[in-house]
């Protein structure tokens, strides 16, 4: 078992930066990016390195080096969204500490950048780092927003993600998602002798670590709403068990176990319940059990057939799931305590692995019709759209802001699996770096 990591809080301030430089916040200009227009051009945004008033050694490296690294992460985050074309520090000139609040706009206009990110990094007396983050409209020569973050040196990447989140939110009008984590199943070994371990990493693939040692097969992880735990399915000696792993302490506790096939544990939005499916005497139904453990599970579905893959709506009032009760895999919605079941998928082919968006407006799913593709529809079943077109894409999971979907892709021929993501336009698709093959991704909420 890997050593536990406690997820730290990042202190955010704005007033402190105003006092530091003695400036009032200017009125916001209307520089924006369109997240819904797949044909929109990427916004050119300059991201020079972050200067430091004095180069100081820290446990994570000196502040000059960290300023460059933070700039690189900010540029990488924004590029990955598909909305921006960053001009990174290797493409533009460096800036001085004094330029942070006094941009040399004629130079930045010459780069064709529409927006400019400038910032700084410095050490505090207690050893922590202060990272400043400023966004400017180059054409209007005006400041759009500023933020500051105080972090331990080891958490410098979180400051970078927070800055990228602030820029993304200001220019897109959408909620942030970069400062989040991903759980997934790390796969090694041959196809007939696969080792599947639970692993977690940052949203960009950094800070990767394995949680389980591979002695028991791990499947279908999901972060708790408060980010403190991960629920997952484990097979030891062929028997399925649902565990909750505490990220802060590294301990895990058993929620339920059975000799019957068990599938896909999921949290309720309030963190009080675990939803899962279990097969008994050839019939698979959806159950829920207290996340505290020790209680008897409640059966929610009673129709003949296979009911799998429950996912709560954000308000906890409804559950979306897949069922073959009509003769093929389709998507249904029911009340949170069972009942009022209604089919919502009616397109050709089969539908699997539905998951409700954190915004509540869409349900993501796997469409099986020849190839496996990722798609979305409304909770009433309307507006179906397919976002990917590869050989085998499956198991969608939502970014915290409900604008990006992650899934895993299996490559035809060699069977290799990897973690991919795509936005709701279907245009911005990319693979996340993982040290080994990956499947069953789960995108957690925004970090506290």
C-alpha cells in the first residue's frame, strides 16, 4: 500500500494583492471564449515565466525555477481545454517583477496575443509560497482579474492549476476543473494474467501514485463528494467486495461483500449511500447500502433482466441506469428510492454505463453499435449526440464543471487501454499520460 497523501487546502486571496501593489480592480472588459462553438478559433494567450523578487531555495527547487514550471503548467492546462493557443515562456520574452502590474502592451500586441497572463512567485517568512496570477486584455490594455495563492512548496502545481482555473472561468464563463484529481485502474501484465491496481493522479497526469498493490483486482473507482475517500470494487479469491479507501489516512474499510457477482459502486451526492448492482439467481438488480457500512442493502429494482450502472442525479432525486428488460441494453431513469422507471434511450444499438453530469443537464453514456462510442443526451432522452468515433471508447466520467468527459479507449489489435478525454463539442480530444495502461477512470470534484 502506498503511503497516504493528505490533500491540502490552497488559500486564495485578492485583497492582499491589491494592498501589495496599491491598485484598485479595474472594470472588466468583454474578452471571452466560446465553449460551445466547435468551429471557433483558439484564443491566443501569452504566458511568460513568473518572475521572483529574489531567487530563494525551497524544498521543491528555487523560486526562479518554480516560476518557470508554474508558467508551463498554466500554459499546458489552457492548451488542453482546446479553447486557447498559449504562447509559452519559450516563445516570448521574460518579464521583470516590476512588469507584473505594468505590462508592456506594445510588445504583447506584436505577438498577436489577445490575452496575457502575468504573475509572480515569492517565499514567505513561514516557508510557504505566494503565487500571484493576473489576466490582461491586450487590445484594451486592461486588467481583467487577479488572484493570489498561498501554498506549501510541494504544492506549487496546485497554484498553477488554480491560476489556470481562474483564467478559464473568467474567459469562458464556466466553472473550473483543472485543480482536480482522477482515480483509475492501472493495468499491467498479459491479457490472460492482467494485474489491475487502483491509482490516482492530478487532472493532467502529474503526481501519479498507486493505491493498491495488485494482489486483489480493483475495478470501477469513484471519489466521494467531499474528496476524502474513494469507493471501489475489489476481487480477492474470486469474491467481490466494496471498499472505501480513506485518502488522508491510507486506511480502507469494507462496506459489503458477497459471493454473488457485484458491479459498479457509486456515491450518492450527499455521500451517505453507495449504489451498486448485484446478480442473484440470474437476475441483476440495483441496490443501495449505507456508506457507514454494517447496514442491510436496499433493493431498488425488481424487473426480470440485468439492471446495472446506477448514477444519481446531482440533486439526489433520481437515478439513471442501464437495463436489458426491453430485450437489449437501454438507459432508464427512476426515483432515488426505486419506482417510476422510464426508458429514455430509443436510438439504434445498445446503451451502457450512463453517468449524470454534475450540472444535471446531460447524461453521458457508451453507445454500442458496431464500435463503442461516447455520447450524451438530456435526462429526458432528447438531443443525443456522439462525441467520439474510435473502435472502443467506454465508461464516461464527468469533469467537475460538466464540460469535459473522460473515458478509456481500447486499441484494436494490441488491446492496450488508455485514459482519454473530450469536450462537449467533440472537437477537443486528447489522451492523458499514464505510466501503464489505464481503464475505468473517475474524475473527482474540484479540490478544496
